[in-house]
C-alpha cells in the first residue's frame, strides 16, 4: 500500500522527457526580486581594489576564471589534441553561387575512445579570410539550410516529431527545419563566414556521462566527472576551442577573427567558450538566461536549483551547492561577461522570454562594464534598460527585441552591424 502510494507520487512527478521535477513556481514579479549584493568585478576576493589592467590580468581575472571553472562549469580534466581533420566535402557554388562550402571532419582518438564532429562552413567568395561566426546548432547541420549537399549527422538527437525526428535519428526529413534561425545568405552578403556544428556530436545533451567526450578523460573505474570536473556546457565549449585549433591550421580561415555565437543553452556555452578561451575575437549570447548572461541572484524566471534539477548534466556538481542558495555565490554572471573583456561581447534578450530574465541579462552586461572601462572600452553606460528594439552597440552590446525565445533575422542584423563596428580591420 505504502509502496504503491510512493510509486504514484513518483509517477506524477515524472515528466515525459524522463526528468523528475517538483513543484516550482517561477517568480515573474519584479517586486519579489530579493535584495542582493552585486559583487564588484574590480575587487578581489580578499578585498583588494583593482585599479589597473595588470592587476586585473594577473590577479582578479585568474581568480574569477578559477571560480567559474571549479564551481560552475567544471574543469576539463586533461589535454586532448585533434588526431586528424579532413575536408570531407567542398562545393564552389553554395549560397546562390556566393560562397564556398566546406565540411570538415574533426577526429579524436585515445586508447579505445573515438569521437568525431563535423564542421559546416560557408565562406563568402569575394572576401579573403573573412571574419566568421561560429556556433552550434541544436538538430544537425542540415537543419540550418536547404542546401542538399549538407551531410546528415548520425549522432544521437532528441526526438522532435514536428521536425520529423524520431528514434533519436536524423533523416532527410529534417533538412532546413531551422532555416529561420540561421540567416546564412545575409551573413555571406555582409562579408562574413559562418561555421556550425551539431552540438550532440561533441556531447549528447542528456544526463549520461558514458557518451560524448567525457569518457576520454576517465581514470580507470570512473564513470562520472568528479565534483569540479566538466559538465556538458564545458564539454561543448571545449569543442568550440578545438574547432578554433583546426581553424588555425586552415589557410582559408583567419582564426583571429572568429566570433563565437550561441542561443539559449548554447548561448551559455558561447559565453563560457569566450571566457575560457581568449582566442575568440568576440562573443554573442542570444537569450542565454540562467547560467548564461542572467544574474543568478535575482532569482527571476529560471533559478540555479531549477536548472540543476532539470539539466543535472550541464554544470559541474559543485554548482549544485548553490541550489536555493544563490546568495552564497561570491560571484554572479556579470563576472562571467567581464572575463571576456576587452573583447566585444553582445548580450541579447527577447521581450517574451521571461524564463531567461531579460532584465537580469541586461544588468549583467551593465555590471560587467567597469572592467571594459578599465581597458578604455565602452560598455553599458546607463543601468536603465534600453527600450524595445533599440540596440546599444558598444563594445559591450545589448538589445531586447520583441517576440519570443528564438534567433531571428532582427538578431542577425544587429550582430552584423555591431561586428562591422567593433571588429578590427572592418
Ligand atoms: C530551457 C532551459 C533554459 C534554456 C533552454 C534552451 O529549458 O531551462 O535554461 O537553456 O532550455 O536551451 O533551449
């Protein structure tokens, strides 16, 4: 009797995606945002004021980076170099004849482990070594375009019947289903390249650490990353850094001009990639929310506890000690953004995306700005949110557009305009 009652409760808690949730009422009421301390990015943990770039770079930046590494995203347990990369396909007349298409397979081998991922690249024909946007996609490279030559990934993918994805396998049916999020022709016309990877090829997005890149680093008998070791976001960021390693070797590409881009969980990833790898020239975080650009201590929309329960594999296990305990964090996400300084960073929100806390995303950009000012760069000048669809294109850039959690042509128009202004040699 008792057992069946417990079973009933467990069943009622089980969502269709196989994750347990308890009752959680997100706060969407600004008057219920708690009072909280915004930690000063320019004061060290020991209370020393950072007055110049040298102290920032030698002391404050490393201690912040170390905190986010050990307690939020997790450290990469070792070094692993690309075993081999190969251009597996090339087309000279892509994107209505305006671009060259390359599909590059990147392979990693270590003992019994083998993993490869495929980078789809479009480069405008009329620009030599253009700056390029690099970002993951959610459902496979062939979903971002109707280009019939784009290879279909055979990696595990989350089912999505509306995209024709069943049995965790991609097929021809899902070609082009995400065209709306990738303004490929606009990007090419503006003189930029675009590179994208299916994120599930680096680490499948499920709470399972037996697949993807994690097992490459396990000690004998280990089946799960240790407390401060990487979750999936850090694994995806690692994949972006390895892609940059490859790009440094490709004569068609200038790896010093790569703008790392991501939406939502992949926007959290682009921020971490840009913070942890200073080779990225600029960073774009589109609607990244909790664990991305949004301040955790506001507890508006998604919270640390909520995200760690819904997605136990995204962050390192140490981050779980901040569940319902955000105030104990000696940092907040504005300091993640500050780690990108002085490189350009763009934080973008959507009006209806309350779950991601647009105001918290804006404030993080604002509170990161003093670090940019230290470098003589302009961040958010005012702590008042810009009006809807009124972008601010400083070195720290921000917009809130009307509409939902998504990537739209409006977003791409802004990213291109801002990159034209902020990237050197443009
Ligand atoms: C949501 C999650 C968000 C965001 C989003 C996404 O369910 O709560 O943090 O990452 O998924 O990535 O689409």
